């Protein structure tokens, strides 16, 4: 009674959160409940608590996992109630970009979710449905992955040559015009765009050290990309090889540029193609490592985590550095500051 009197003093017209804390209706707990319609088995347990939101990479770009689920549920509710297609279409179009295209599918939301929901799994399932007509062309690209990466490097070489000819301002302007003319299909160029790598240098690599054997598996990104024009930084593969040699390892490089862990295909909704690429790489690494007898180290955490879902144990670069590399090297601290980006896969692996 005292609380009601105090509330009436401050809020005589009951406009501040009416009925939320003070309510005379004994059955209010059974009324005005938020509907949670059946939408998909992967997300039906979601209570929309929002614990997932702080770790979502796209939370400041488009939607959080909770918002994706809420919007998807609303679409499914409207479909179940046979809403007119012209009324449903704007919502579906919005969800296509905000819900599906901008999800990184990292699965970090699962780590925070009280009931273990991975919204990324829903998004990949939706991508698989949306991209069903692309499965055959994507499988063709996967079968000719070396040729596909050759074309990517060709595009980067052309972009770098255009940059030298046009200058930075001219290249940005030309890139913007090309993107607009292509209906946003051609990506924008920026000064941070990588140069083409040269995977042939890895084919020619021969270890200069006769020590403990190790298999170095460079990811397709580190094989085919190099630092941007104007950068004095070495490539990731050259840094990795230099460190392994300094640590006294006899290195064998898995240099087949036609292989991939499958991660790009899985994340874009092509699980069968992803699994096939993963098997190809697994077979190659098993043969090189004599079925796991020799250590295998990768140079990118997402790819290492993807391969650890198979039967081959690939050491994540962070874990490898901590467990194996540091004890073999004399580390001289360098003054200065660095920005450290901890990848989603590194977090998921607890590293």
C-alpha cells in the first residue's frame, strides 16, 4: 500500500511503466505474454534473453542473434497465418540482408546461450536453401580450386597495376564507378587490398634445418594473398617458415594450391562441397604426416579449427606458439604497441 502511495505521488496519471511492478490484477502473469511461434528446430528453444548479443561480430552492423531469431520468427508467423505475399515481401527482403548476408556464422553466440543455440547454424541452413541453384557451379569451382585461385590472383595483379597507373585517388574513383555500373557485384578497392601472393615459392621450398620434423600447412589465404602495395611487411608464409627454421624444425610444406579446408563453402551454405574439400585436405595431411605421426601446424585459426572437426589434428598457430615454439626461441621484446585481433575461432577453442 505504501509503494502504491509513493508511485501515485510521482506518477499520478500512471504513465511510467503502468502495471509492471505494481499491478492489482492477480492474473496478470497469464496475460500479455510475448508470442514465441514455432519457426525452426534450431532456434525454437530461444527465449530471446539477449545473452548472445555482446559477442556477435555484426551487432553494430545489422542484427544481433536475438534480433535475427525474432525477425525470422515473425516472418514464419506471418507465413503460417497466410499473410499476403506483397505484405510479407518487404520483411523477407530486409531479413535477406540484415539476417542472412551479414551474419559471420562464427557461432560465438552458442558459447553465451543458456540453451546452446548457434544462430550461425540457422543462417548457414538458410543460405543452403537460398543458394540451392548455385550448388553445381560452386562444386565446379571447388573441383578446380587451383584455377579459381589463379583467377583471383590475376584480379589482384590487375588491380595493383591499375593502382600504379591511376594513383590512389584515381583508383578509388574508378573502383566506385565500376561497382555502381555492375550493380554492386564488383567489390570496392581500397588501399588495404592485398597484392597477389606467389604460391610457387612454397613449391620450391626446401628445409635448411635437419631437426624435428613438422608439416606446415599454409591456408589458401596466406598462399594467395600478400601485403598491400607499399607495405614493407613480409608475407605470412615467409614469417612462418622463418620462425619454424629458427626453432630448429625440419619443415615440409603442404603446398598444393588446389586444397582448402572447406570453410568458405560451409559458411556460404554449401556443406557437401565443403565436406568434400575437407576430406581432400585431410587425406593429403594424413599422408604427409604419416597418419599423425608428425606434427601439423596451420597459420590461420579458423582453418585449423575447421580441420580439427575431421580426424586429423592440426595445431592452431596460437596454441602451437605457446606449447611448442616459445620454448625453442629466445624472444627479445620490442618496444611499442600493437593491436591484437582475437579471431572468433580462437575464442571458440578457448585459446
